[in-house]
C-alpha cells in the first residue's frame, strides 16, 4: 500500500515542503537513514535533497527550522540516528548489561522498550496487538517471556494491549525478539509512532455489530509496520475502529476514529455500512475526535488513514511536544483545509454527508465487558474476566490460555477497559469456565464500581506519576463497595499525570494525581477530582470539582459524590454530566 501512490500524489508529497536543499548540513551531522548502523555521528558535507522513506520527515524538519523554529531534542535524535538504525547498538548494550537512557531511551521506544528509571531500574515493554485480540498460545508465550525476562506479570492497558515490566538491561532485546518468535511485535509501540490499533473487542461475535473490525485493524497494523515513512511522526498517533458493537471501543478518544454507521437511502451515496470519520481526539487535552462529516467506503479506510497520517507528518509541530498532536493542526487549519490536503494526497475527493444521513449507533452496554454474554453465533458466549486494575500473573495468563483452548475458540480478547474476554464458550460450558476462572483467583462478576474502574501505571512504575494511582483506585473501590450499593454503571478513571493514560476526563468521576501540600515544605500523594465525563453518545469532558485532595481522603470523598449522585438523579440512567 505504501508505494501505492499516483505520480500526482508523489509529486505532492515531495513538494509538500519546498525549497529545502541542505537538510542536515547545518548540524554537520548525517541524518535519518544516513548513519552507518553502528557508527557515531560525524561531520558530513552538505547533502542533497533527502529521498527515500525518511524524506517526508527530514523535509518537514528542515522547513520548520527554515521558518525559525527550534526542533525539540527528540526530533534531532531521530534525525541524527534513526532509531531503527540503532538496533545493533541496542543489542550490544544488552550484551554489555547497559540500559538505553536519555535520547537512546527515546530511540529504543521505537522498538517497544521503555527505560522507566528512576522509578524502576528496568525496561517496560509495550506490545502491539491489533484489535486487542491474540491467540491463546501467544498469550501463554507472553507469560513465558514475562517470567523469563520480566517481573512475572503483565498489565492490560487502556489501548487493549499488554505491557510487561521489570525487564532487565540484558533482557530487553531477548524479550522483543521473543515476541517476534510468537508472531507478535512491540515495534513502534512507543515514542512518536502510530500506537496499537484498537477495535471492537467483540468483533465477529457481537450480535449488534455493523462491521467486524478485525480485518481493518489487521490491515492497518501491517500497513504501518511495514512502511518506515510511517514511523517517527511529530508525536504519537492513535487510530481506532468501532464496529458499533456492545462494548465501546472509545474511538472518539483517538486521532482517527473510524465509526461504523448505517447510511440511509437518499443521500447520494450507496446506502449501507460506511465508516464515518472523526479526527483529532486527545482527551488529555480536553478534546474528543470531532465528526468531519466525511464517510469512507469500508475498503478505503487504510488509504484514507495513510493520507491523513502523511499530511500530519508534513504539517505537525516539531518544535513543541505539547502542541505536536493532530488536534493542533486541525485547530490551526480548520477541518476543511486539512481534509483538502488529505484529498490531494489521496488524489480523490472524500464524500461528505450531513449527520442525519447516518442512523444512530446501536447503544453500547457499559457492563458488556464483564460476565457472560450471548454471541451472534447461537449457543456460544463471550465471558468477560475482571482483572484487578489490569494485572495478571503469568500463572493466570497460562490458566486463561488453557481455558480458552479447552472451552473457547482460542482467542483472548483484550479491551480498553483493562480486562479481557474469552469467546466461543458453549452454553453448556459456561458454568465450568466461570469456576475455572475463579480457581485462578479471577472473577467474571464485579460491582458497578469495579467494572468501570480504570487506572494508569502510577508511581509504582512510571516516573511521571504524582501518586500511586492503582493503589488508591483499589482503596476507593474497596471502600465504596463496602458502604454503598451503586445500582448503575459508574466509570472512575484514575490517572497519574497530565498525559492522562487513564483518561480521567471521560470518567463519571476522574482523578488526576497531584502532590498535595500539607505544610510549607511537605506534600503527600493525592488527587484533583473531576466529575461528569463521558464517551460515545454521552461524550463530555469532566469538570474539576475539588483540588488537592489527599489520597487517604479520596475513598470518603468519592463515596460522598456517589451518594450525592444517587440521591439527586432524576432517573436511574441519568448521567453524572
Ligand atoms: Fe505515567 Fe502519566 Fe501515563 Fe500515568 S498518565 S502511566 S503517570 S505517563
């Protein structure tokens, strides 16, 4: 697909940034793709116009410098030595027992490894699992790798993915190579790359889905993996496919959200199922992906996503990391200018339809990721397993893999709700499966509070965190469940810093960690507390209610908020917003 551009498109891409001749000459250093794999950067003469897959990035960098903007160190690091060209060095560092730190930590994230010091003197590895679905034997294989090279556990992330922690300096490269042996990869899962592609977790088994998202997520996954031009964006980039199933995929929190919609007759395009295109979601910056009015034929999603990414690569801000996301290009240009550029890259117009052309999305169910639910295949079910804040021991992973192979269809389906589903379980086996899951120390039932509890890594493993998010989230859920019966689904999202990995702005109740002053000199772990967030049809950015609440006080404060909501709501389904 990557080479699949018309001469016009290629001319457009090459000419996107004009008048650039000496891309790397000013620094006297070689650039993207120009570094011998193991050699240090050295002085180099002025070079010709860049070409090859890295050219689009190099030209964008040069244009921004020419316009007087100072590139951030990460941009220079990518230009001085492309992270993929550093792999040999990383292998040698692993043999020497050295971690990749500072700018090499940034580069090794292109390979999926994150040095997480000083919190832990270790790597964390984040995988890529398209649509969040992997085979039971792969899941077991990850458990083996986590035991051999990591801390003996994994976490399910809010991008329906797995992370493994406590990987030693010598173990990082063997770990990621072990993933490849399993048919998995961690490539591009960190740094300025297109992240794990998410989709509807019940794809192919969901009675209400409009589209099985798996083939689209898979095609996009392989498309981006195999085109070097699509690595090293100005900043990270998220893409999701929502098939309109019962479990929300949170596509409206992504840079690109493809939403399956039923287009009605009489709007000038063939009625049926199309993707509706939403752009610019980044809830940490208080923005959902906004509807562009564009609809895309199902089989054109990859081409359109590719064109969007290429326009972003050429136009995204490389001088300010805080402003380097797609949202800021859209804010500066407006949607029409951006979509016009996308059409130029595509070499074809995009179809635009009014909102009323699409039938309303079938409603999602905020509890369909937990417990037993009938599939569209008669007599079969998916079983949603509750994980305590996403954590699984290797023994539990092996146990779940065995249950999936014995009673299910062999798929393990991760969700953005930090849990997983086992699909293809026969009606007659449901009770046995639930019992075997319980024997692993896991559950298939949860309170309304536990079912919607999401927490990022926090300061147990992330240097950015101001508090122990998972620890306090656990305390809050335990406390609330002990004192109130909340009769409706509630989402509590606990995040450790402004990066908002746990998306506190979309929680009914959101907490963002803070160092809370207790006197002139000292602080304790705590949170600012927000209320009224939502997603999908109830999309809303939560508003701050309380600042600087000590962590130890949060359980009681959340209890009060829930009591206030239960007493004050007009109807059981009234949202916090
Ligand atoms: Fe780390 Fe911040 Fe992400 Fe939490 S939100 S995992 S603290 S970067």
